[in-house]
């Protein structure tokens, strides 16, 4: 699942993906460039106040440096030597590879050949291998077979180009060449193969970590599988398959809220209820607009889309999705209310997601179709009260609109606009 998420990062932000892959490793020094090294000194903070003359009189004679105890040491050389034993290095088809080319590093040296196999090397694909800092022949021969068997379907699909809608272009409109590590691929076919591989092992883990006795592990595995479906949607363009994957996520997560104790598993309760509400809202948007995508607050006004011609069956289905989303958003919001009392302030770590849930709940209440005039007025009144509470919360806690880690300034500004617009809309309905 980590490889699947990393593949999305590499396609969406190629430069960030390369930085994540290289980590904190320093760039190799240029060939022929002398190293400055580090000069040893025995001075301390107290010596700075004495002056040069006093230090010279106190020391008597200067220190004599030699080859065993040199004045200048080159720590970066020692660090590079340590990195050779701490990092995996790779080669592709017998040629040296660079980290940017995607084979995990520079080619190793000094391997001892024993027949067709090299000591210290692990071959994960035909002609591609990595040098391990520590190698156990029997153990890694078994690991090599497992890696090759698991990635047999992925390797042929790895070099396929990404879908046209994910190809990045420069200012002149030319396609930017993508570079990615050997463990991921930019195409939908490669991502789907990674999903299948991860899903296989996740299901095996679920068979062992049962809900009875392994609640934490079981729930985390289901959440991870749900996030795998969510990541795969980044490549998916077919609306029916996208909706099927969203429904699959609902079937995995929604039943957990019926068996988990909200007082014991508070974090799981909140995470699952918000995710289920979000998926129902996405299905609603997909059903109404006829396209895949998450609608953000402020993309359009709260009027119905012009191309929406609802039949009775379609309107009923949309209303059902809207009500389900409202139900789980309410479940999430009420988890923060101690003894039914709305708190005056939400901590910064949970403020954004809490306010987002209330904004989405207010928007969904004005989206129900086919209601009577009285029910429609009641729904809009509830939405107006929600928006008024959000505006009042901003007045009482202005940091929620100013702190970048919360980042709700745009949404709360639009809430103020809705407070001014909904009374006139209520008058038109009445």
C-alpha cells in the first residue's frame, strides 16, 4: 500500500517523489573537488573573552599535529563509508544507475562472483539487482524468489506512460518527462497491479487479525484497504468503476460503527464516521453531476445544477445518499460534544476536520430534492443555523481563520456569504 501511495506522489508531484525517495542523503561531491574538512580546536566559549595574547602565554607552545592526530579531518569521507554499509545500492543490466534513474543508487564495487550469482546482490527483476549492506545467502535467496514472484505482473507494466490526463506539461505545453524509482510506475495498469499485490496480503492479514480479539489491528487493516481504493481512484476515469470502489469502501467501514464502542475507540469512531460520510457525499456528487470528483466549498453556488433533470427514482436515490452522509457527519460531530454540550472551542488538531464536517452538513441540507414546502423550509432553516454557528465560532475563535495549520479562512468567508443569502432564499420558498 505504501508503494501505491508513493506511485501517486511520483505522478502528481515528480520532484517531491524524488525527494522522498532520496530522503536525507547528501549529494555526492563533484569529481576532483577538494574537501575542506573540519579543523580541530580546543577553544571554548571562555577563551573568546581572554584574547589571543593571554591564550598564547597560557598554552606555552603550539600543538604539534601529525598524521595520526591531524589538525584537519574529513568527516564526510567517514560518513560516505558508513552510508555504503547503511544503504542499498543498485544496478540495471550491469550498468551503473543513478537515484534519479530509479534503480536505488550507484553500482556497488568489489563483489565476489560465485558462478552465476554475486555475493551481496539481490536480483528483483531480470537484469536489475541491488547490493545489500548485509547479506545472508540462504535467507536472501529465498527473499529474492519471493520478490520476483510477487512482482512478476508489475515489472512488465512499470514503464508504461501515465494516462493523458495525468501527463504534466511545462509552460510551453511540452510534456515533462517523468522519472520514478523502480518500485513504482506511473500508469494505471502498474498502479492496479500494485493494488492487487497489496490487497492480497491485506486480506491474508485480515484472516489472522480477526475483529474478536484483534480490534485495533483489524480496524487499521480495513482502513488501509479503504485508503488503497481511494489512492487507486487517482487513476480511475470510469465513473461506474469509481462508484463501485466507493461502495466497497462503505461496505468495509460502515459496519464497524455498529460494533465499536464510541467511548473506548474514540479515534477510530471519529475517523470512520467522517470517512463514511465523505464517501456518501462523493457518491451523491457523482450521482447528481454525472462525473467523478469531489466538490469543494465555493466551486459553485448552492443552486441545483442546470443539467440536473431528476426522475423520481433518481431523486429518491440522491436523497438517500444525502441523508446517509448527513447521518454520519452528525455522528462525527456529536463525538466532540461532551454530554450533548457543544464545546466553545475545538483544539487546533481537530478544528479543521470538525468545521469541515459542519460546513458539509450545512451544504447537504440544502441539496435535498422533491421535498414538500414545509420540509424544504425546515431544511434551509437548519442549514442557516449551521452557517450562523460557524460564523459565530469564527468571531469567538478568530485563530481558526488565521492559522495556516487550520486553513479554514476561505470556507468561513463563504459561510458569511451564505448567512446573507439564505434568508432571501427562504423568503422565495415561503
